[in-house]
């Protein structure tokens, strides 16, 4: 069972993740090239951490293929995530990411072979309602919000997969190979991307000194530390609980974005109303989980005649 310090650590990680959308806006590189450098630099950082902790790099061939494939999903998630922020705003991007809990409520029962909890589906639908409100008032940002929603689905998918992998392997080792898979996936994507998606400009791999500072922060703090610890916490929290807590990412991110970018990040009242609906679902989850957990325990005791 997670302890109070685990909840604090999870929220601190979510705060860092909320800052990643802001870093994406501060970095001038397009999202594909940005994620390429993020994953490329994360690999040696993680290798040093694993070596310093004297952990084994050994992973079975079957698990290695799964971890590398998960890395490709992570790369696609990050590309859409940063792309969403760049075509809209950090706030819109983070709001779209809150659909992760809805996707997880469908994916987790499939991967872990458990029954679907009705209240998880209901909370997911409440989140969809919150997004509907945002869509009504933020018509100009539909593309960015749609990209963020797809990104959230991919995040839910690889979080559920990591929930199984972390039971067998060290979280830093998992992240190390996932970053390799993510980087290789982007390299293989480069020819298609350069020819069809750059308007003839080709790859933009030149980064300014300021960009390099932000990229190093993104790789070292937001990836090596935050992502690895996030994977570790999967041992103590269910994927659904993690994704639901991640729904607080827009709150932290929107506040940080407004403090950094000012009026550029100021949204309509409808946006904030929809975000509040989503947060209501987030805060309701632990209460419902505890309530239905007690009911289940009582039914079990009755069956046992206690």
C-alpha cells in the first residue's frame, strides 16, 4: 500500500511533468527533433545512474522487445504532447492530457484481467463532459486539444504496460531501454518526417545554446528523474490511480504557464469551467475507491460467515 511520502512524491513528479509543456514552448526546435534530443541525452544519463547503483542491464530477449516497443509509444506520445503545446497553448495541451484516466479505465482491466469498475467509467465520462465544455469555448484550439487527447491515450497505454514490466525489472533499467526504443523509433521515422511533414525544410537539428540548456533540463530532470520515479511508483499505485493523479498536471502546468507566459496563457471562462469539472472527477476518485473497497470487504466477510 502507498504511504503518505509516496503520494507526495507522485504529486511532485506530476508537478515536473506539468513543467514539460512549458519547456516545450521555450525550446524553438520542432517537437520531433526535440523528442529526438530528449531521448538521446536520456540514454547516457540513465546508463550512468544504473552503473552507479550497480544494477544489471540484463533483460530477457522477450522483455527487451516489449520494452523497446513501449519506447516507440513513448516517443509518439511526447511528439504529440509537445506538438499540441506548440500549435495551441500549454494550458490546452495539459487539459487534453486529463483524458488519460478515461483511456486507462478501459485498458487496465484488459491488461490485468480484472472487472471494469463502474465508477471508473463514470468518472471517465465526467472527464469527457469537462472536455466537451472546453471544446465549446476553445474552437480555435481543437487541433491542439485533439493531439493532446491522442497523446493521453498513448500515455495510458504505456503506463499500463509499465505496470506489468516494473514487477520484473528495475525502473531505471526499464526507462533506459525505453529511451533507446524511443530514440530508434524517431530515427526510423526521420526519412518519412523530413520528406512529408517539414514543408521541404528538412530536419531542424540545430539548437541554440539556450535550447540546449532547456533540453538538458528536459532530459535530466523531466526524463531521467521524473519518468524513472514515475515508473517506480507503479509498484505501489495502480495505473488508473497514477493516471488520475496525473490529471492534476494541468493545474500545476496552467499556473506555471500563466506565471511564465502571462496573458498568452489566459483562457476563456469555459476552459476553466471544463477544467474544474475534470478536477472534480480527480478528487472524487479516492473517496469512491475507499467506499467501494469497504463494501467489497464487507461482502467478502459475509460470504465467509464472519
